[in-house]
């Protein structure tokens, strides 16, 4: 759904709880307690963490550098030294690759991070907690890098090999599908994540993706119900509010959209130009709400939220004119004219002025429109001709009508008028 705010996955840099300083020499210490098993249903038999005793100190220093933070490059250098050491066992290599990959992620160096993490998995020597956490991380990075096929393959592999009931993994899967415009799959994955989420409410970004996916698949009623529920639970969540207003508009419930956005305006929640534009656009599409549109635009200008440009002043002028506020409408157009890149705005002003019998001003505005350029110059010449006629300048009116007759868009109208005043 284009009107909804785009949702982009953030990279998840995951490090399993078992990845700690103690892992460096786990094989040399007596066990004090069994580590927590993060993937109890995994089909993979977890390898023993057997490191080379001669590399224990180097691995410990690598862990220390990583855990200290801010020493990502040093961590990578130490990892490379271990990888180059012929004494390194598969576990040593796996840990070095995993730490190097996560360190590279810490400095947003995905080009180095991905190969390290891929090789860490290929080593197949890490304990399950670290092995599957690396899968999770790599799937997230693939998603961040818009490598959808790789991301889905990795997250599906993770689910298949762990039989996991971790809602975050299904949330990640849903996000990958969502960013690939695979909305049916998004719905299935996010609903599974919600089902598995036991420790508190579902993540708000899951709900936003689910709502958008419902809308994109034509399930507007479900999208609207979900959006209303989200907004009711979080009335101060601006994104939830704007998305609900957008859905109301798409469902032709513009009165509800307008009421929702106007309440947000009164509460000071509309803080961006697009927020005010959304509200006044809704008012302009409703019968008899032009006065409200004008009030919203003027407030946006007064607060400096709406730009004082040709677009804003033109919409203000139209709103004022169609709510019978003629003089303010003319004043708004007069502010818009010098900001316009062409003569169309000046033409609109001239047409209002001629309707109000302000003929001299109408003529001047039409001449300004011609000077700035028009797609249909005959329309400006028609305004000039009528203005001259009503100011009793009949010969000047004839000249103007002849000019208007040169434009195919106004030829017939100009010729008829010319014939009438030439009798």
C-alpha cells in the first residue's frame, strides 16, 4: 500500500548468550553449570567447543578486544592471525570467523562481514547457540542488503534446522517477504510471530507490516480493523494514526479520516508538511469543507510547517475562493504569482478578477500570465478582451479577441465574441 509508511528492515547484529569471555578456554575449565540451550529442538548435533590449547591466549585476547567495544579492527586482525595459524582447529577457525564478521558489522562493513559469517557457517564447528545465531545474523544482513533470495533461504534453513519457536525469527521472515512485496507470505509469517509472542505485545513494526500486507492483498476490512486496534492501543503513535487515516481515505470514509487527522492537529501531532497536506487534501475532496481546508493551510503557514510556495498559496487561494472568501483568495493568488515558474497561476488570478469585475487588475494579471508563458495563451487573451470590453475599450477588445482566435483552444469562442461586438 503506497500510502502507508515504508517499512525497512534494520540489520540485526546478534551474539548468542554463550558467546562470552569464558568460551575462549571453555575446554580447559571444569564446567560449573550447563549453558542455556537456545535451540533445544535443533536437528544438528552441537559440536564440542574444542580449541587448540596453544591458541587459547590469542582467542582470549580476541574475545577481550571484541567485548571491550571500539576495537573492531583489532578484533579482525587477531581473528586473521588465528585463521592463518596452522595449529587452529575447526572450532578456533569458526569462532575467529564469527567474531571477525560481527566486528565488521559493528563498523558497518558488510562487504567484509558477509564472507566471514558465511565461512563461519561453512566451518560447521561452532556450538549450536553460536552456529544458529550466526545464521540469524546473516539472514538479517542479507535482508538489509536487499539480497532477498539469500535472506529467505537462510531464514528458512534456520527454521527447518532448529524447529524454532522464536517469534523474532518469524518476524524477520515476515519482514523479508514484505520488502520483496510478497504479501501473502508476509501475512503467514507475521501471524506466526504474533502467535509465538508470549512475553508482551507483538512488535509494532510487525503489526504495521501485517496491516499493509492485508491492504495490498485486498483484505481492506482486516487491514482497517487491525489499524483501528493499533491506533486505539497507542493513540499517541503518529505512524499508526497516519496509517489509519490513509486506510479510511482509501475506504472512502473521508469523514473519519478528517476527524482523526484534525484531532491530531489539535493535539499538536501534525508536525511535518506532509501531515498538513494530508489533512487539507481530504477537506478539499469533501463537499463543503473548503473553509476547513483554508483554515488548515493558513495554520500550517503560520506555524512554518507548510512552505510559503506557489503550491501552498494556490491551494489556499482555491480553498478560500470556493468557500466564498473572495478577497482573501485574490490576496493568496497574488502571493503565489511571483513564485510560479510559468503563467498558469497568474491566469487563474486574472479569471477570478474578471469574474469580480476588477477589469484593470484582471487585464494586468492576464498580461503577466502571457509574459511568463502559458500552454493555452488564448485563455489569457480572452480575459484581456473581456476586460477591455467592460472598460469600454472596444477596439482593444477586438484586437485581443483576434489574438485569442489564433489559439485552437479558444478559437471558436473568440470568433463568436468578435462577431458580436463587430456588428
